[in-house]
């Protein structure tokens, strides 16, 4: 099934390249983060609906849906909680996060447990935690020694099964209660966790490798069981790039027929396909 947007100029290089499917009282929508707002689309037809913008916010870095038509927007200075009424955003609360100047980008926000959110920056070894109370206000600001790796790749995830942050760039798992961490070796390049948080999915293909006949790129997916520490290696039809587990418990891979260091390199080639990875 294919669909084309009726507003090609809304999704372009002037945004954060972050697409999210959000389910709210308005229904299911596809949202695209831009510097000055969020573009909203119908996820089935890709029909453009409108932009969500909040007066006073600038250079947006990230956003999350909090539930009950409430969102959290993040720029380089402040976190904003807002409530949405179709195309209108109304400010609930605004709080400064990092006091020091860490630049205009590299900020990331994750929703964790017990009504809390964590804000990090790729250049900081610490992160900021806020509680969000029943009214939607940001309260109880604390600083923890857990780094978030922000950026377009979104290389940090929250694992609700053990209340931890998994940093894919560092191959580390941070316990949020104690800020302690433990490392893992393989997969060398993790990309996701499965639905119940019991496995890390990834490959051993280094994005920095040269694309030549002798390069070590392999058609294999590697999964680490966090309960048993067992590593499972599964053969694939193509070179895996992005992995996730679907609602049926199957591991799905976005693969390429040719070797690629990343999905947009070296040039456009019609070699992408989706495969179900089987043990």
C-alpha cells in the first residue's frame, strides 16, 4: 500500500526528521517534528492536516505524547507541557531544564515511569528528571548521573521492564534508581529493544566500514537476552539496518540487497525490502 502527501513542502530538510504515530482522542495521526512546530498528517492517506505551534517556543528538539491530549515539547532552553484542541496548543507549564548552554540541538526527552520524564543532551553526562503532576505541571526537578544520547538516530531508549535506560551508543544499561550501569558487548551495534524489554536487537555491522568486497558486513541479526545474557545469531536474506518486534512477536528487519553503511548511502538504489527474521 502506498500513499503520497498532499503537502510535499511540509516534510523537508528543515525539520528534525522524526515521525511518530500518535493515538489520542482525535484519533490516530502521523506527526512530524520541525524546528517551529509539529506537522500533523492522516497516517493512512498522508493527507496534511495542519501544524501545531506554541507561541514562545523556538528550535524544537523533541516532543512526546503524555496522554489525555497533553504533550510535552522540548527546545534548547525549556520544557513545555501543553494541552491540545485540534490545531490549537494551550500552555500548561514551562520550566527551564539545563542551566548551562549546551547549544541549539542535541536534546532528547523520554517518558519513563510514575508520571516522570527525563531530558538529556548528547554533550552532557547528566540528565534532568521532572515529575508531571495531575494538573500537567512540571515539578520536583532533579539531576541524575545518566546520559541520554540525543540526535536523529534516537540512540537511547527507556526499558520499563527493569526501569532502566539503554544507551545504544555506549552499549550500557543505566539503572534509574541508582544511576549505576552495566555494559554489554554484543550486538556491537544495537538498534532497538523488543516489546517486553527482554531482548536487545542489533547487528555487528560497523557503519564506519568501507563498502568493498573484503568488508566484514554480514547478513545476520544478533539478539541479547537480558535475562539469561545469551546471544542469539540469526541469518537474514539481506543486510539488516533497522530492527523491531511486531505485535506477533516476530523480529522484522529493514534490509538492503547491497552493502550500505547507512540507508541513504552511497546513492539511491531500489534495494530496500522488509523481511521476517526467523531463528
